[in-house]
């Protein structure tokens, strides 16, 4: 006997939508999430933000519907839990408050979403440099508003955070964007397809119009980012546009270069992944139901490739249909027919991605840093050290890791893996999937030992 | 020297808790993560690395581990993943971590 029919990891849009529909179909569902409440990063804290924080925007509050439907459902939610291992027989090992537990299921859905792409530049490790997503999390969960910030990088989230800050009465002093005319030219060929998602395009245009009207300075084609700490703790942020060098003094540089799929769990399971050129990241290989080569493990939402919240909701429900089919609760035909509406939603939501991926393609200096720019923040390894090691040994990510310690710190490669891939590729090397071993998040030896003292769960 | 926060001072009217950071009294709002509370309190670094570089929370979502802090005697806690509680005792981690109570630089 297992503890559930389905264990879902991640309570963002994909995980919530999947949990609700699986439970409506009569499946016993356990939903695990690291946060203290449902919503994921995009709808973070939406269930408790009824205090007129309207500056967060309509799209944010759309998440309420899912959060409320989830709380009415029979889904067993376990919040504040970190999954650190999944075994082949689908036993999921998770930790909460320093104690580990094991839950077993017939199926597992990974809905672990995305993280912001690591965006190294000289000084990105200094206090005062944060991600734009971090600033948004602080607005959503702590009412903290960045004052006189500089938003730097590219991508839709940069504009959204700018508008949220302007509406909240703390406009950024500048938006420094890395995208160039060349990006816009490359993206233009995907524009006709993006028209299928005309509502999303219109929302983007509205954000840009709002920023223009607000009078916040915008710089484009910016490069050579650098942050330096001043004696008073403020930062001097410098960058170059065409032939001019600019310097801005600010307490906060909020950096962003898009988001990338979180693949630590799927990689730790030994599932197949491939390098995706337009997203510049490794993605797990799944079929049109989100099914991996292990038919009892599905992946939905941004964790299987960046698509945004709407696509995540659709893919979560589609994965559940396939699971219900495997459990014998739906016939082949029923599964296929029930998926039509969500397939249409998925197709429509994904139509804008090639356009966005091309328009906000990260600059080379961020993808493949050089010089003294820190690559591994945990072990404090600079780009030049990585490049030297690569020149000497000429090998892949494993050798770089063992000879420099990059990736051996507590973040377990979450910050340095992609920049190292970028450096490898800029040196003409092939992308090689970095291995992930459990525990995929650090736990104490004591916690590990205490697991052995308990009898293992029924199998 | 304590520097003012990089964030705008928050409105009152939300229930608060009192904690200490390196022995100094620090007030936070209910629902704050430890990392958010430290950011709201001061612009100072929340830790120093083994090589002595200053750091503060970076990603706020459990990815980067730059917000590590000692909470009630337990080292290496992710500040962004831990909610504040009344009476919490926080300590910044500066430099190499000690092992079994032995300071690494002894």
C-alpha cells in the first residue's frame, strides 16, 4: 500500500491545478511545497494579501481562484517541506523543521517551477544586489518596497516589477536593459505566431506604456554591468550604452535575465535531459502528457520548460489525465478527449515564448562571464579560474567541479551551473548535463541518521 | 555601525515580534521571513563568507543560500525559508564555520 495515488512536488500553478483535478477525479493526493502556503512564486502569499496591495496587479490576484479551490479540496497539503530525495520506487523523502519523513505514491508529479537565471557581473555578490524576483517576493510576503532601485537586465518580469514599484509609490530610478536592436530584429520573425497570444502581448505593451508615462529613465543595449560598494553601503552601478559609460548611485540593484527550469529533482532521478538552445538551459525530456521515461513520473509547468502560469495550469491538468489513464480510471479515448481544452490553452500560452526567448535572449557576457566575475558564489570561484582550469584540463563540468570546488557549496550548483555551461560553450565545448546527487538540498547528518532509527514505511 | 535599510520603512498596524540579531533588539512583522526581517532592519551584510566578503540575501526563494544565518543556536539556516517568531535569537555567520564548537581559526 502506498500513502497516496499521487504525490505532487510544488504548489505553484501547475501543482495546484493538478492537485485539484486529480482529487476531483477521486485520487488520493499529497501536495508538498517548501513555502508556508500555496501559490508558488508567481502567486506567492496570494491567499493572505487581501489588504489592498492592488499594485501587484490583476494577474497576481488570479491565483486566488486556485488557492481557494485547493483549500476546499481533499488534497493533503504539506507546507514548509523540502523534498531532498525521490527513490526509484516512488518513495519521496522530505524534511520539515529538521525532521525527515517518507511518503510513497503510485505516481509522482514534479511541478518544481523555475528559478531566475543566474546573472553574473562584477559585484553581483555584494549586499544590495538582488534579483528582481527577490524584490517582488519581498513586496508579496513582507510589504517591503525597494526604494530608489535600479532595475537591470531584461525580460518581462523586469517591466512588471518596475510597474509594481511605480504603482506602490516607490519608482525605480532607472531601468537598464540589455536587449539590443539585434534581439528585436531576431524576435520579429516570431511575432506573427505570438499574435495567437495577443492578450499577453497587449499586457506587455501596457506595462511598457505605463513605464514610459511614469518618466522613469530607460537605457537599452546596456552592457559591461558593474557594481561597486561605496563607504556608506550604497552601490555605484556602472554600465555602457554604445559609447558612453553611465554611473548610478543606488541602494539596490535588482537584476534579472529571465527564468530557467528547476531540474535538480528530475536530474537526481537520472531522467533524460537535453540542452535547449533558445532557453539556454537543460530541460527534462517529456512526452505530450508530461510523462518522463519512467512512466510513473510526470513533469508539468515551468520545470519542463518555461511557459508561464497559464501554460503551467494546462500542463498540470494534462499530466493528471495521463496518470488517471494509467491508473485505469480513464480510457485512452476519455483521456484524449478530456485534454482538448487544456491543449488549446497550452498552445495559445506557448505561442508567445519563441518571441520572448529571442527578444530577451541573455547577453553573452552574462551567459559566459569572464575576468574576475564571481561564478560560484558559495565557494567564491571567479570566471578566470574556471576558464584557466578548462584550458589546462580541457574537460567538462565534472572536472571543473572537482578541481575548483565550484558547485560544491550549499546551493549545489544552482547558481554556477549555467554560467559554467556558458563558459564551456564559449570555449567550443559541448553541453554536458551536470549530475545531481541526493540530498538535493543540504540536511544535517543528525537528520539523516534519525531516519534510520525509524522503521521504513510500508512498501 | 547600523545602516538604514535599503527598503522603504513599512507602515505600522501589522502585528510585530521582537527578536535579537547579534544581541541587538530587532522588530519584525508577523509573516516576515528571517531574511526579509534582516533586510528591513538594516543595509548591513547578513553574513561574511569564509574569505571575508560581505553578503546579504540574494534570491529570497531558497535557491542561492546567501541568506544563511544562525537561528536559535542552529547554524546554516536559510533565512528566506524560515518565518520569524517572537524571541528568536539570530546571529550573523562571519567567516569559516566552527566544527563541534571549535573555532576554525584557532
